[in-house]
C-alpha cells in the first residue's frame, strides 16, 4: 500500500485545487465538530464534580450559577458539533460528486487526445471500468474516508491530552489497548486491503471480458461457442468471488474484534479507576505527581466515555483501511490513464478557408466568401506566411514503418498520387495496405523516410487539420447513437441538412433513408442494429461525401454490400471521387480496374505497380490474383 499511497495525496491535492474555498470551509467545520464533541466530556466532569461538592455540602445553592454555566456550555458544544458535522457532510458530499463529474470529463477529454496505439494495446472493457468502478472508489475516499480520518485524528489527539490531564495511570491502560487494536488492524486489515485491491483488478478484467463477448455475440452464436464462453466467464467470476470472499471475510471480522477489544478495555479501565478511588491512590497527571490528591468520581464518570470515544476513533480509522485500499487501486488506474502521453503534434501548418484576391494570391476569408482550402504555412525564419492550395498531391519517399521498433511492417515504400488520381492497393491480408493509409492520416508516425502533402512534409501539418482534409470509409462501419442526419453530419459538423441530403443522394443512400419511418430523423443505435450492414456502409460513404475532402481513403468500402448494391454505390462514388485523390483498398479487383496506378504489396514491399492493363501484360502476382478471381466468378 505504501508504494502507491502517493496517488492518494495527489488525488486529495487535486481535489483541494479544484474547490479550495468550499473544502477549506469543510475542513474548518470538521475541526469545529471534533472540538465541539470533545468539550462535552470536560463539561460532564465539571458538572459531576459540582454535584459531588453540593452533596457533600448538603446544599445546591452555592453551585447553581456554575452548574447553569457548565450546562449551557455543554448544550452549546453539542449544538456546535452538530452544526459543524452537518455542514462539512453536506459540503463534502456535494463537492465530491462535482469533482467526480469533473474527473470523468477530464478522463474522457484526455482519452480523446491519446494516440491510436494506446487503444490497440489496452482492453476497452478495462478502460470503461476506470470510468465507472475506479472513479467511484475515489468518491468514497473523498466524501467519507478523508473526513472520518481527519475528525478521528483531531478527536484522538484532543481526548488523549484530556486523558493525560485526568489520569496517567488510566491513560496507560488505554494506550496498551490502542496498541492491541493497531496490531489487529495491521494484521487483519492488511489482508483485507490486499484482497480488496485484487478485487478491483479482477473486476476490471471481468468487465473487459464481458465487453469483448458482447461485441462478438453474433460470432459466438454462429459457431455455437456459447458453452466455452460460459466456462471462460466462470473462471473470471470464480476469481472475483474468491478475492471478494477473502476481502469481505477479513473486513467483517475486523470490526467485531475491535469492538470487543474496546469493551474489554472499558471494563478494565472502570475496574482500575474504582480501585484507585477506593484505596485513595495519589493522582498522577501530565502536570505532575499529586500526593495529596486522589482520583475523583467526576474524573471517573468523564474518563469512561472518553475511553469509548478513544476506542471508537481507533475502530473508525481501522474501518477505513478497506475503502482506502480500494481507492489506492482505483486512483492508481485513473492516474495511469491521465499520465498517458497525449498524441504528440508538433505541426504548425494549418488548414484555412481562402479565396483569390484581385492579384491572384490566396488570402484567408470567412465561410461565406471562401472558394478554396489552403495550407497556412508560417515561416519562423523571417516571420512570413505563405498559402499553398489544397489539392491532394500525396507522395511517399522511402518509407519504413513498424508498429514495434523490432518488427518493421513497411520496407522502403515510395509512391505518388497526383491530384485527382485513383491509387489502388492490392495484396494478401497483412501485406501493409491499411498501414499505408494509417500513415497518411498520421495515426502512426513513420520510422524513416518522408511523406509530403501538396509539397509539405506531413510532420509539419497539425494532425487535426491533416485529418480534416482526408475523408475515410473503413471496412468496419462505425455509427453513433442518434438520427440518420446526425450520423451523416459527423463528416462535417457545420454541414446543413440540405448538404447532408445531397451527400446521401451522392452515395445512393437517399432511397433507403426516405423509406425509413422518420426518414432522415430516424433514430438508430450506436451498433446500427436497426439497419442492415450494407445500409450502414452507405451512411459511412455519405459521411465521407459531406466532408468535401480532396483526398478519400476507401478501405474495403463496398465489402459489406451485395453485388447489385455495389454497382449502384460505385456509380454514386464516381461522382464522389471526381476531382479527388483516392486511395482504394479492395479485394474485388473488378472495382479498381480504372485506377491510374495499382500497387501490389507483399510483406510490406511494393512488388508491382502500374495500370490494370500493364499489370495483366506482366503476368505477375496481379495477373494471378485477377485471373484466379475471374475463374472463381
């Protein structure tokens, strides 16, 4: 626990930085509540002593004034303690929830800025668990554990000092009992805390497994793999049951043991106090040895509640061991995500709206006036700014790349795509086709070589601006919960309804959309279960169409569409691709015959390139792929 305890301090500091005034008031109220509760035993002691004196004197008249004063102070102390407790509990509850909201937003915003590589190497279910279970453990820490420990600490120290002022003999007995309680907490609580931390880890893995199984439910049912999945899930549940059982077993026996130690300690102190009173043992306090003074009834009456208060504080602190252990595990995972390095972007070339001025030079303008897009290129050497027309000219020079440094995927890849050209990639699965398009988007950075976009090194272009100029249609369609119109507009958020409808017509999606119950306002779920896979692909194509990007990347864009629909879509895509640079990945070679250049890849290398006719004449790998596909047809 010690090696990860620093994350709790970091979390508490962040909490205070987020709401300094409110939490300062809450802390003050904690001290007021604790000190108010401490005054009560002192007043009880004074009242008891006054009553004893009155009984000895046989009259209550002499103590009436002091008795009233002490009684008023006693009542006020309880009222102040109650008010302080109510105030700090309300503040901490409210602002802990507010901080949870801020923390989840912070996590989500940070996650959005993480590189693709992070999501390739981390289970999505575990990431989801960070947003739910792990953040909730922080709520428990901030709203309950911290205030409990703080108020117990104040009370503990104050009561201990009052005990020493009352009787050192009785205080020593209490200290021995406290040591016994601490040892029990360290032994039993430590085991419980260890299992609670393990419970959080196993729970995250279980949620990851469930998310994976739900995502692949159709595959599971198609291959009748339900029994094996149940068995695999049983392993996760059994592990969770085991660590949860052990965690709660130790947690449930801790408090009864602590309570019984407190009760035994109470009885021992009461017996020793009575013995000291009966035998008139001289008093020993923190102020010194008093040979002529003995322990009084008032001291005994006030001391015994303090014993209970003292042991209850130790028990309360011990009871927070498990929530703190859970918080350490949860906070560690939260900050692991927050500490992940954001996607590095050193680019300074931006994409701006522009037009030609009277001299034929490109200048920036607003959306109403703009007629073109241009790259805004500031030059640090002389402070000048140049504008380059966005055309879609992409060139790769001797590019090497590997997802890991020790395994190179692409070897010395060089190619060019002039504005308006269609470049097709073919090859076996894993040959590197999709990897090339990922590099153009800068989802990953190349290990060696250069990629230029309109003559500009893409490392100099801001990633968001680079990706705004690239339209993508992937093999796996990704729709979002919302209307059909919302999903099309995802390609360009400021697109009008008319532009979205025009894009749908361009992709030949308008016909099926208008047949839906609410047309473009039809609500669909994120998994697109209410429409067919082919229809979902058409929406992806419409989304790319509305973006108006000069470069399109079509990664098996028609793979989910039947042959008849494919012909309709291809006719629409001809308009979509007109005047644009297109990178096309397709296994159906009939869809790429009109490409200006076809690249044949094998193990990360371009082994053949040329037009369809040129590659057929070569009778190489492409010829074998094409004729084999033709014979199958």
